[in-house]
């Protein structure tokens, strides 16, 4: 099989959590392979990351350039096209950087591209068999990817369990001189940190979380009443924020908040992976959804097939009774 | 500003329960409700808002067949000036790169300052915009959730990154942007609006009209192919509460009490 490379993201001198997942995926591609880590950046932080990665990778390719101090996907792409060997396999996290980088990179490398891969099922001839999800996670698909001229594969964060790292005692290979002058039509300006909201959903032990099933803004109080009765906060999934029914600060998910409640009521939420990625700490998940096939039922502890607009008010009045009885 | 928006007709996951067909080789497509891909609809709205501010035109394009005209008409009812249907049997079975190759030919025939796609479609590809930009050697930004037109052929854009944070960038025109949901509030399209554009002609472009080499697109050129659909065997799944709604509510309250949720 072609040599395997993993693109390592890093922040503040620390490799991103995805690094160990990419390593695990590389070992699934080829158990005997020694994947190479590729790291782009600038300054002492980059050196620290590279040295740390030597513990788990046999080779760590360092691309240092002042223009890469903030990772601009177009510049990183141009650098990678210069240093990567033809026909290689490159693994990249399917996050806001990987989505920016990989499709265009695959064009420039004349390699195949598969996005958001959840599973690797091995080779069939010159084809790699992969698992993806479609239709918001309602169904999965096997995909065949011809890797004879190389491939860029974006891996879903969290889908590959990190493996026990075999001490690699690797070495850093400085590739910076191969890159040349980098320029891009897009320039990073600044990062605007999300404003704190009226309610901090990350601090609550019980969340009543609503999704598309709430149907309209006028129905949001139905969830708020249940939350009030339970001493909980109302959070939500992305469509509720897109529709402007709740502020961004209430959104749970990879593009919103990461929450660690004890109990999570997912009400009318289908359960996309981006949403689930924001729920940590293994809470007790109650899913209420009128679609019995909703993906949320696969990850919930308890499920109720019901229309939340009818079910939540019933639950609220019983919760009030239960609380009243215990006082 | 001349803006091209690439749109696609997809089964609406909010309206459909997606199931395997009896043969197990595809999803059950009978009785599916189709609509314009949600991300693409936000992209069209954004294009319309830019043109309303600074002038220009909005063209919507899709690749497909006769059935796909309906999404073009819907976006024209929203206000897009023109719809274009790219239809050719040679395009059937194209992978993401094939689709980008076809769109590249369309872009090269026009004089577009800005090309918009949705971040992704229901298959979660998130690939065509980035590929298209690389083929055109245009700058690209994904996950765009605000656009401001600057002087001197530039845009100021924000990208949605982790934790609700925004990454601000300046980008040169012409460029390709993939648009994230929530960037705006797409206008409502009623039946009346659709009727008003029902008679408008939608030009069709074939591979030869676009000058696309049939060998670079379609199923034969596709390096990535879907083999089948399947329902994954997950863990045990949720314990489904059964009974009357009153019984279910009682069980649920007991469970939440036991987990410390009603203190």
C-alpha cells in the first residue's frame, strides 16, 4: 500500500485530540505501516508539537513558515502539494479546517477524496472500502474509493477510537525548505470569540434540549415550562439557532457549546453527529421524537416515540405534581 | 456583482423517514418529498441580499434532469434572475470531482465574480465548492456565515469554527464560498411566486455545449462510488418506553428521579 500520512492540527504547542484518532485509522488501513505525521506552523510551538509527536510517529514532517503561524487552508494546501509524494494516502480530521483544506488538495494532488469517513473496512483490489453516513445519519453507506493515484480521506472526529500508542521514538524531518514562497487569495484577520449568553448551558446538570421538532418559535415556551419545573435550562440543536428561535449560546454541538449535564432530554432532535459531539460526560439521555428511526434513539438511554408538542406539556404537569408531592 | 449559486434537489430529511429499499441497494425513493438542499437555499438568499445592496445578477445552476427544474424555479421565485439546467447522460454517476469538473466548465463560460455552494448536501460530502475553487484557481472559504462586500474586489467573510467562534478573513474576488445554514433568513416562497416563474424558459446545457470531455466525468471517471446503503448495527440503542402516554410519563419521571434529575 502507498505510504500513509496524517495531517496533525495543533493549538498552543499541543497536538489536537484528532492526532491519536488519525493514528488509529492509519493502523486500520495498514497494521504494519509506519504512518508519517505532517505538521505545519511556525515558531517554538510548532517545534514542541513535532517533538511530542515523535513519541507515537516514526517520522514527523515539519513545515515551518511564518505565513503558517495561523493555519490558512490555501497556504497549507500549497505547502502540502510541494512536499507530499505522488500517490500517497493522507488522513485529515473532518472539521472546520479539514473541510477547508481537503477537497481542493485532492484536486491539486490528482487524488481521490472521501469526506466524513466513519469506518475503514479494508482493501478490495485497488479500492479502499469505507463507511459513511448520509441523510443526517439516518442511514449508512459503503463507499469504494480507487486509491491507485492516492487519496485524501477526511475522518469524522470521534469515530476512530485511539489505540495504545506503540513507542515510536521517531524523528523530525524538516521539510520547510521545499515549500518556497507561499501566498493566498484569502487572509486571516482575527478570531471573534462567541458572546456569553443569558443562560450558561454548560453549567446545568439537567438540559431540556429542543430541535427542529419544536416547529416554531411560539412553541419554545413549552420546553421552557418543563425546564422551569425541573430546575433545568433550555438548550437546542442547530436548526433552532438557524431559525433564530434561540440564541447561539444555547446551541449544543461541535459548532456550539460542549455540555456535561447529568440528564439530557433531547426533544425533537434527530441526533446528528455534530450535535452529539457537544454532549460529554455520558449523561442519561432521554430522546423524545416522533420519528422512530431518528438516529438519536441509537445513542439515547431511554426513548419515547411521541410528538414533543403533545408530550412535553403532559410531562411538565406530572413533574410539577411529583415535585409538589416531595416537598 | 455577478453571482452563480450551485444548487441541488435532495430528499428532505426533515420530511422523510429514510429507509432501505427491499433489495437493500438503495434507499426507498417512492413517496419521498424532495426540496432544494437546505444549505443551497441559504446560499441563494445570501446572493439575493448582496445583489439587492450593490446590484448585479444571480444565476442558479443545477446538474440533473427534468425533475430538477423545480428547484431552479423555486429559487427563481425567490428572486434569482436566471436558472440553468445542466443535463446530459454522460454526467450520470459522477462523483464529487466529476460534479466540480462540470461546474468548472459552467463558471468558465460566464463572468462570475462570486460562486456560492452550500456547505454540504444530504450526503454530507462537503466537497464540491473546495474542488471547484482548486480547479479554477480561485480562493475558497468553507462554512461561511457572514459576507460583507469591501472596496477593491474583496470580501470580508466569517467562517464558523469550533465553539461558536468566528474566524474572520479577507478574500479576493473572484472566489468560491460554501455557505453555512443560519447565515440569513431565507425568504418564503409561496405557490403564487412559483406560478409567476412557471413559464420562464430554463436553458439546458449538455456536455458538448459546456465543452466537457465526457471521459472526465460520469461513472467511468468516478474514483469514489457508493456501493450500497445499510442500517448500521449500533449498540443496544435506547430502551423504548411503551404504554399509554400517562404510563410513559410516570416511567420517565421515575427514571429521571433515580438519576438525580428531579431534586
